[in-house]
C-alpha cells in the first residue's frame, strides 16, 4: 500500500496502511469520516424539519453536533498512527469542537449574538486547523484534498455567519 493511498478523509482514524501492515486496525478507514457525515446529516435534518428556529434551538443543535463531532475527530486522531503531523492538529480540533459544543449548551438562552459568536469562533479556528492539516499533508496523504475542502468550507461558514445579518 503506497502511503499516498493509505489515508482517507479528515480525522480518518485508522489508515488502510496501518490495518494492512499491522493488522491492528479496529475500524475500517471510512468509519470516522462516515460517522462525521452521519452526525452532520442528522443535525441537518433536525434543523430542516423543526419549525422552532430560535437561537436557543440553534445553540442546542450546534452543541450536540459539536460534542459528537469533536469526540469522533478526537477518536479518529488517537486511532491514526500514520499521519503523525496531522494527528496533533486533529486532536486540538476535536477538543476545541467539544469545548464549543459545551459553550453552546451551557448558555442556550444566550440569544442570536451568542449563537453567532460561538459558531463563528468555532468555524474560524477549526476550519483553519483542518485547512492547515490538508496543506501540510498535500502530496503525501490522499485525504489532504478532503481536509483542505472541509477546512475552506468551514471558513466560508464563519464568514457567512459574520456577514449575513442575524
């Protein structure tokens, strides 16, 4: 297995090379990215099909999303033995995502300004971390492109939250 083909998307957890060479991988390489996508999909459906679009609902939805997403990213980073340089950034990203989720859940009555602040701050920091991970891994890890796209889209989310009036 060539190294450039051995890693999958952001915070992938266990690389294919780790499983193939050591036999110690407990999860398939796609499990962490698929878990991240599933959490986002569930929260997206909940937001789309819930008529109560208030700041409190947004903070609770984001808080639950962030805690689950952060835990998945951290678990994937701890399980990944192949991309040592990216692993530390994903651990930081996961921890900050959990902290943002806790901040959202601690003060669900914070209103629209608090909601915008929490999501924007989270998106700027974690988007930048994922983008940097992708840039640093470019050419060495196949998932680098995925990391760069997700990081850039998360930074665009931050800009949208800050530019679009509440």
